[in-house]
């Protein structure tokens, strides 16, 4: 997203659409700590955000979480 | 969303998307969103990305996927890319064929790759949900495949690409400057275009490259072979391999390295290796003959790369070694000094070992070949056991050679190498015993330490049984020394005179030494014989029940001799040594027989041969052998003069003392067997030894057969022979003819019998 060559990779301020604040907070925590807290309340949004940002580990964790709860 | 369409805020979309999965949006909205997306893709492909927002495009694609519009998107995307490639990229490439085609192609490709990656990122959800579940290509794969179909497979582009690429490699091979970066880039592109495999790379580049290389190497080989120089050829091939390896590594796909090297190996080595190895004047034999260590090493390296190459080399080396070895060490060369023959063989082995370590990297097969050939050469000559023993004898005998201990040890090590490959080890033992007994009894051994270190080597190789007798000989020697000390102190205490004689007796255990049960007769003069009788009674008093037998043929004596100028007379032992007219005094070192002969002349001036014969009682053969060195040789060095003066002896020939005898040395050694190498076993002796060994072998074989049959009870002939060979290998190789006679003997003696049902099987008779 930030290296792909579209607008985001050129802007100083990037508006990230499609990611809510809570998910972003979980993702940033993950980036610093390597840990991610998944709950039934955040899993769907977190999955979508991780998919867009191509954070493969979180995406897998979310899909695993949801599969177990089906 | 820039254009919000049906939704008010992104936040809302997300909520809807996650919580109400099945909610549809109307077709109109879908179309509008698709138009936005389509325009964005076209912009990306035109490299006009200004104003495009990734998260926005991503969200649209995401939503359309969720809304089950993926199929439409998928088809649409394919169409847009196809359109772009066929109407923009392809014509551009066709146009630029004249000018820096490969450079432009690569640039176009790498730009395209970036664009496809951007598009891929946008369509992640479609790849995940739609393409994957329907077994369809991912966006990236579509991009690659379309590029291949739309651009590269255009015939003129393909042709141009191949021609240029191969042309550049040709130039590179010729050493011209080419843009290797360009080659590497194109190869990389072809590999990516092959997706997971390497099919496109193979089709567009590798296959034509390899087949072109085959032709090149073939013509190169032909040209080189015409020069008839194996060393040059090999050098070129080695250079070629190195060059191709380097090229593949630095500008082709890495997997081509192995393949192109295989082509070189096949075309330049496998197809011509026989010609190269057998090439006259420069092939393997030439290299071996002229010690071309480097060239041999190169041949080894190159032929070692291909199957059968090393074998071919070894075969060729085999026949060369055999030929050369037989020239060096053959039966027909019997005239040559045995010690030199063994030395020649060892030198040759050293040369081969040099090749083995310097050229052949101590390769196992090469080593086996060399050892195998030496074994063949060495065992072909029936004199080998004797010669080898003589060689060791030569090194262990005190004499004029001034060898340091290390030198002697290294000779012994080399001799042991030959011993290891010797088949008739028992034969060797017989000779070794004879030579050792000579060294020990005549006090000619270099040192006991060295002797023992040789015995130790033999023991390690063949076990203690093999050396038991040899060690027995050493034991006898040391016991004799003690006995003599005791004897000397004994005669001090009793009033017995030895008439001034210095007696040294060595008591040899029978069976351990190569003594003869019936020693040749000899009636030795009374002084020494009385002295010996004194010893005999002393010894027998100590060791009850033993028997002492004199071995005249093995003894020796130091005799004082006085020569009276041209006058007359010799006085022998000590008693008369102090005459008034002394001119020259010498000590003569002689054998017991010679002493007996010389002492006759104390009593009379002349003797005929017949008289000597009668007086001494020595058998003719031994007598002749003892006499010859006394009267035949340099005139001034003769102790006796014979009338008439010729080598042949007749019964009436007259012997007198030669008073003109002169020698620079005070101590003069009489050679035992002139003409032959000192201490060499005369031919007859050699034959006798062989006969004795053959008899002993028969006994050993019979004993082994009985042992085997006793344990197995029933055995087929073939199995018996195998077992037998295994048991006896340590000392000799039983010949099948001898084995058969031994079996016959045992059947006659009723130790074993043939089975009634099978003639070729035997049973043990208890």
C-alpha cells in the first residue's frame, strides 16, 4: 500500500480508508509487540484491515479464529 | 470513497460488510463502481497513477468480490490487460526491433511487472475468494500469461529475442565485450514468465543455446584432435569448462550451468576420451613415461567427471604398468643382481606412488590398479621370494654401505610393501631364515635392533606363527652368549687347556635353523676338535639328554698366518706365530672347511688334491667350493698356489702355500662363493629350498583339508577349495593341481571319501 506506487506511497499524510480505529490500534500493537488480541467483536474488521495491509500473520490468525467458532 | 454512491461513509460500509453478509447493492451501483475500477487499471497500465488511492480501489474491489461480482471483474480485468498488451506493448516492441531491442524489451517487462503487482494488490480479495476457489489463475499469473501470449509469442519478437541472445553469447565466447547484464535480465524475465516451471526459458533460450553449443563443441573437438596433442586438448577442455561455468553463473539462469557442463563433458570428454587416453606420443602412456604430473592430474580431473572415464584411464595404466614392470622385473633377467632388480621395482613403485598422490588425488581405484599390477608383476617371477629376502639381507648386512638407521628402516618399509603383495610368503620365510642365519652366525648383522624391527613388521603382517622360528633364532643367539660366558668362567676353574684357541660355540636348536640333519663330514684338526670336546662335555653336563652336532658348513675361523716373503712356509694357529724371519702377518677369516685345509700345511709344504681329500674327509662339492677362493683370484691374493695353474682341479694337482701373498689389510676375508653375490644362495640351494617348500605345503594343505572336513563333515569340492584358499592365503596360494593330489592322498589314507551319490563331494571318515 505504501510502496505500491499509487497515491499513498507519495503522500505525507495518508488517509487509510476501510480500517476502523480499534483495528488499527490492534495492528499497531502487533507491529510493536508481535502479539495480537483477537475477540469475537473485532475479528471481522481486523481480518479486513489485515488483508488490505497484507499483514499475513494477522489475517491467518483471524481466519483461524473464525473457523474455530463456526 | 471519493464518489460515495449508495453509501455515506466508509465506516458504514465496513459495518454493513461485516454484519450483513448477504446484503446486495443494486446493479447500477455495481456498474458505477466497476467503471471506476476499470479506469484506474487502465491508468495504472498507462503509468499514469496520479490521484489513484490504493485503499479506495482496494475497497471497491473487495466489495465487488463480496457482492459476487468477481467473475465479471475477472473477465473484465483480463480483457483490459489483453487490450493494453496487444494494442500498446506489442506494436511498440515490433517497432523497436532495430534498436536496442533486448534493452527495451527488458525495460517494458520490468515496468509491466510493477504495474501487474499494483493491480494484484488491489485485487487481493478476488484472488483469495474467486480465483483460488475456482482453480483459476491468480492476477499475477494472468498478467504473466498474457504478456507471454500477447507479446513474446509474436513470431518476429520471439525470433529476434533468440537471435540476439544467442548472438551475444557467441560474442561473449569469442571474448568480445558484451552487455552481460542484458543477457542476465532477459534470462531472469524468461524464468519469471515460465511461472513455476522453466518451460518458457527452455523454449526461448536454453534449448537453442544447448544445441548450438553442441555443434560448437563438436567442431572445436575436431579441430583440437587434429593437432594430436592430448595435453593441449585436455587443457582446452578444462578452460572451456571453467569458462562455461563462469558464464552460466554470471549471466544465465543458475540451472543452466549444470546442463551446459554436461554438454561439454559429453561432447568433448565422453566422445573422445579413448582417443585422448590412447593418443600416441602424447597420451596417458607418454605422460607416465615422461613424468608429466600436471598433465596426468588434468586427465584425472577431467575423466573423473564422466562415467567410465576413470576406468578407462586405469585400464590403460594397467597395461602400461604390466609391460613396463615385466621389462624391469622379469624372470629372463636372471643375470641381473637381485638386489638391483628389487630396487628397480621399488623405484618404479615410488614413481607410481608419486603419480597417485600428485596427480590422482590418492584415488582408490587408481591405487588398486597400481597395487594390483605390482602384485601381478611381482608374483609372476618365481624368484621373487628369494630376491626380496636377498634385498633385505643386503640392507641388514654390515658392510661397506654406510646407511643410517633411518635409511635402513625406510628400505625395510618398502620391502614390506612388496612382502604384502607376495603370494609365496612361506617360500620367503625359508629364504629369510637362511639369510638371517648367515647374518647371525657370521656376525654380519647391522644391529640386533634393526633385525628385530624387521621381524616385528613380518609378525604384524602374518602373525606370530610366521615369525616364531625367526625369533627362536634370536633366542638361541642370546642363550649362546650366556652359555659361552659360563663356559669361559668354567675353564678358568678347571685345569684344561684349549691350546690357546678362542672357541666360540653357538648352540642352534634343530628345526629352527636351516641346518642340515646330515651335515657334511669333515675331520677337523685336533686342536679345535679337542677344544670342542671340552665344550661338549661342559654343555652336556648342564643339559642332560641333549645332543650336539657340529655344523661344519656353517662355522668360521680367524686364522693367524705368517708369510715369509718369497721364501717358504706358513704357520697357522697361534702356536707358531712368532718365527724369527717374519715378514708379513695376516689374520685370515675363513670357513671351517678352509681352516681344516690350511692347517694341513702346518705339517707339510705340498699336498695333492687327492691327499687333501683324504686328510680332510670333506665331501667333494664342499671341498671344491672351499678351495677355489684360496687358489683362484688375483695372483697376489692367493693363499695357495696350484700346479698346474688353472681353475680346473684334477686329483694329482699339487697345492703349496703362496708366500708372495700380500694384502693391504691385516685381516683378510676369504670369500665363500666367488663369482656370485656374497652369501647368495647358489642355484642348487634355491632348487632344494623350492623342493622343501613344496613338501611342506603339501603337508599344510593336507592338514587344512582334514581340519575343514572334520568340522564340516560333508563338503563339495568347490566349497572345499574356497575354504582352503581362505585358510592358506596368509602364506601361499594353493594350486589346484596340488590340492587334487592332496585329496587323492587323503582318500587313499582313508581320512576322507567320495560320497557315493556325487563324485565331486567328500565326507570325513572319523
